[in-house]
């Protein structure tokens, strides 16, 4: 007999393209505030998960601020083991349904994905959302917490940093009380992000899960007024975590900015989200929207404001930004959604004054064209005005979305608490410890306005440091 030929098993071909997530059509979604992205089906999620290379030394985890074992949960999804997938995620992350929707995975875990070198990276965020949504449809399991330590921690602010710190501390056996200034937990998740990007029922479900871990959330409690931090420490709390975010709006400081019809993005989005002006007349909190709306800024908040204005009845909505598209800080997905919906981008343009009518309402905005110079401290090229390029835009409503800074109430009422000239609290980078014994801080109150997931990462590292501190106390 002749020599037999060795049979080798061919390697499966790598699927280089990611599975797209279904969305509402443009025509449909611009007439409602329902969630735009509809989520994966089981078949789509499994197909996307099967693209994962299961690297022996995964790089994706290096980009995750909350340290999720990404390959393990994706492997479970690929095997239809959805319960195991969410359990693996929640070993590290107590807010997966939120993270899967609003975290910039493309700049973090997905940016490090090895498959991204030859094609699309694995859609880690979409798979996280899928696993979390699967759990939500059947009911959330509550993990076992450690035996009570008898220690008590106060968390100030029920935003992403505070909720993450509270959950991790509760799992370690501590009694945790969260003090929230607003009437609902969630912070920027409820007042800043519109329903079409992050439904409020998702935030409520995640906050409810944290309550079921044993965390007590006290709404309508403004620390700095109801109690100060020194008073909390005197009331028997072993440690305090400050996670109050950055909720103070910034303005342009140009003539006419005090005219009626000009909003900070903060005020505008709070009225749309918490006061539910989008559901008028069911909720009697309307907000005046003109036919021509301009939003100044190009971050996620600007995109949220522009897309909300469109849904509230504006005929034309403009994004006005002083740099080019390349420098826009918003997520690419949000920019693309805005463009699909007809938002007009006026780039390399900067407002210099507003004009009003005889009743004090804004009617025009004067702008000047810009060009880009050398990079500034942020690494983005510095915008320079072009002399003689001024022009007018007709405007009924203007929304200022150029960033937010921390509210100074805690800094002003807490003697010895070190803060920067920008109002952010000074902490140790590794432990999030402040200048005061037993007091920690993290999230936007430390970094200035940043991402949800970076705030959660700070809450997680602070929880570890607080646990170590109070167990030695």
C-alpha cells in the first residue's frame, strides 16, 4: 500500500467583522425618547462571542478600569451559558447594564483587543449589555456577602463612583449609607444621560441591586448642608467616601449669555431627564424649544443635548465647535448617531456674542471662524480666530455644553480638605485618600468631568483602601 497522507485539522477562519447591533430607524427614533440601540439577540451575541480568540495573555483586561475577566465572560456567552457570564462580570462590576450602554469601550478594553489588529475588535460592551439584560429579564441573583464587620461607611453621592464603592464595601461586610442630594440615585446617570441612550429603568434596577446587597440609600440629603463630613465622622462612621461628581455648569462668558432661551446643558438635560419634560403633558414640566437650536460643544453631553432638542420638536439643530472633527471628544458612535439624525455640524466655529429681541429672548448668535495652531496642554491643536471672518446665525435656543466642574459645597464646609484651584479634591493616586484621616474621594470630584467607567474604577480602588483602613483601625 502507498503511504497514507496525514490529515490535519484546518483552523477555523477568523471572522474579522463584528456583528452590528440593531437600532431603531432614523425616521422612527427622532420622534421618540425610546432607546436607540436595541441590543443583541441570543444568536447575535453568541456569534459575536465566538469571534473572540481567547488569548492566553489577554490585552483587553488591561484596558478595563474595573478589572473584569473579559475572556471568561465572553467564553460563557459563546457557549450559551448566560448565567455564568453575568456572574463572572459581577464579580468585579455591579453596574454592567449601565457600563454596556455608556462606557467608551472603544477607547479602553476594545482598543487593546488583539483581533482589532486585523479587523473589528470584539464588541465587549455590547456583550456585557447582553449578559446584563438577560439577567434583568429573569431576576437578579444576590451574591453572598461576608459576615458583618461592625464597621460603618458613609458614601456621599449616588453616582457611578459612589454606587461602585458602596457595592464593593457592602460585599466586604460593612454597613454602608449613601447620601444623595437628588431625589433619585444615579447622579449623572439619571440627570445627565437621556432616556434614548440610558433608560431610567436600567439605572433604577442597578441601584435596586445595590440596595439588596444591604446598602442604605438616603435621597434628598445634601452633605455640606444637612451634615458636614466632620459631623458624619462624629456620628460613628469609620470612613467617608466623596463621590459627588462634577455637576456645576461652565459658561462661555460672552456678551448676551444671560438672554432668555440660553441654557446650560446641565439645566437643559435635568429638565428633560429628571423632570421628564419629554413626556409633556403627562408630566407638566415643558421646556421651551425654538425652531433653530444651537449646541456649543462637541462632547457626549453636547450630542445628548442636540439629539434631545431634535426629539422635542426643533426643526434644525446645530453643533458649534471651535476645533475640527478629529478633536471632537464625543464617542464616535454618538457622533454618527447625531449625523444620521440630521444634526448639522459647524466646525472650526466659535461664538463671540448673542443678540436678543425686544422681549429679551435670544434671536441671533455672532460667530467667528477658527483655524488650528499648535497642540495645547490637552494634546489637541489650539484654535485660533481668523480675523474678519465673523458671521451671524439665527438662533431660537442655545445650549452651552462646554464641560462641568465640581460643586464646591463640600470643599467649603470641610476644614483641612485639600482642593485644587479648579475645585477638584486632592487625593493619593493609588488609594484615593484625601488630606483628612478616614476620608477618601474619587470620580469627577477628583479628576474633573470624565467617563462613567473611570469614576467606577476610582470607586473600586477607594473601596479597597477604605476596607484596609477600617479593618486596621
